[in-house]
C-alpha cells in the first residue's frame, strides 16, 4: 500500500483494554496514536523505517517501550 513504509501490529494483554491508547513517538513528537480495540489489538501503518518510542496508557496503566526499531 505504501512502498518503502512499514506497519506495526501489537496486542495488549493483562489489563482492561477499554480506553487504552497506543502512541508512537519519534524524537518526542507523536507520530500516530490509536485506541486499542476490544481484544487489545492495535495497528500503526505507513511508518518510515527508524527508531521509535511506544507508549500504552490508560486509566490504570502506563507502559513505555524505548528504542523500538521499525
């Protein structure tokens, strides 16, 4: 769909996924953000290869994944 671009798929488990947002940052700038679906799935599309930071945040959760290479 987007030549030279990537997609990243994820699944959040172990917590209520209602109102949990996944954000993808590059150099402290939000590149894209999505809300997890009912099963905890999230997808980012059209990404340029590079290093990112992923955060999952909701009412009772805050997870950071640094140096995520895509």
